[in-house]
C-alpha cells in the first residue's frame, strides 16, 4: 500500500494585496510585449509564497487540517490532572507558534512529548508529533518534517486508522510536497495521485464534504504547481482548472485563493502560447482583486531610470496607465 511504501522508503533512504499589481503587470506585459513574460517569473514565485490560502500560510494555521483530525482523537475517557497538564502544555506550544516564537515552541513541545510519554498516552504522543511535524514543515526543515510525518502515519495506521482517512491523506499531501521540494519527483507524483484517487472516492460518497473539498483543492494545486515547474504545461493547466473549480465552490469566486489560481491559469495558458486565454484569466483576476498598489511597476520604472533604459521606462509608464484605467 502507498503509505507503507512511504514508510519503508523513508527509513531506507532518509532525507497590502501586492499580487494585484503583479496581475495587472502581467496583463500589460501580455498585451504589449508577450515575449518578455519570463522576466516576471520571480514575481510569480513571490506571490505564490505569500498568498496561498490552501497552503495554511501562517504558522498560526499549520495544524488546521491534520491537527484538527488528530485533536479529535485526543480525548481520554477519564480526565486526570496529568492529562490536563499535558493538554495545557500543548496549547501553550501552539500559542507560541502563533506568536512566531518558534524556538520556545519547540522547547515546549519537547516538554509535552515527555509528559505524553510518561503518561503512555498514545494519542497525546501522536498529536505532539503532528504539531512538531507541521512546525518543521512550516520552517522548511523538510528532512525533520518528513521523519515526523512518517512517525505520525505509522502511529495512526497502528491505531487502526484506514489508509483513506482524511488525516492520512492530508499528511500524505504534505509528504508529497516535501518530496517535490527535495527533488524526488517520482515519489511526489505517486503521492499526489494516491491522494487524488482517495479524495475522489470520498467525493463520490459525499460531494459536498468541505473537508474533502479543501484537501482536494490543496492536492490539485500542489500537483499542478509541480507539473508547471517541470514544464508539463498541458497537464498543469488541467489540474489548475480543477483546483480553480474547487476553490470557487469552497471559497467563492472573489476569494484570494481563487484570484491566485486565475493567475496560475493565465501563466499556464501563456506558456502554451494561448495568449488570448492568458489575458482573459489575468484580466479577470485583476477585476476580482483589490487593486490598490503599484509597487512592482513603480519599482520597475525607478530601476529603468537608474539604468537609463528608455525602452523599459516607456513600458513601465504604459503599465501604470493601464493600472490607473482599471481602477478608475
């Protein structure tokens, strides 16, 4: 089974809304000089890093999905002082993470782990591992996150949690993303396909389940992004479209996540030389977004002046005029 392969292989081979101005920049670029689109790819990466709402983008949200499922397991039949103390220690750890005091949070989590181990509280240990894993993942310590997520998976499976449980699927998405980030594309792709198959099975039983839809959107977007980064633009576009449809259903048409996916759709269409479609998606993103800053374009104009680049100055002015016309 897929999760068993992950476990075996891991231990064998252990390893302001600024995007709106970016979107308008892309519209200008596509309309005026399509062949220079590539110069804006660094901005694409910056936007994706900071505005992924499916991505649980701040440390205060890192356990919204997998942690919430595990938290449901963490309910002892008999409340004891020691268990209440463990619960409080975990809550303090989470509060420290929310305050971005990560070193203190990790120290507190180790205290919680010792408490859980002393109590031999199986679910408590599992939950602490999950919080630790998400913290490491959020801090880009992927080796550590992978090891901890594998431990959580093993403990869930040992407890009798089925392979298609949403907690298992969400952790598997995180592990697939880790494999993508460390360059193990085959494992990443296998992971995304495993999750996609199981989520589609869940949807066949309950098409309105919000937890399933959120995980499906996360999985589709990450898989599409990986395909895009490997220049598999046709497949990337297919999965971006599916992620976009899910985002509309879960978040609404004018949500931040939906706007970002419109930008992804524009980028994928551009790379496939479908310029009219790219402009259509990017224009829609600009219309839905709250265009209130010209940061990137103004910076481009300043750099053009500093570099004495007359062509770039003309281009920047045209884009500024385009932005003004869109927000007027």
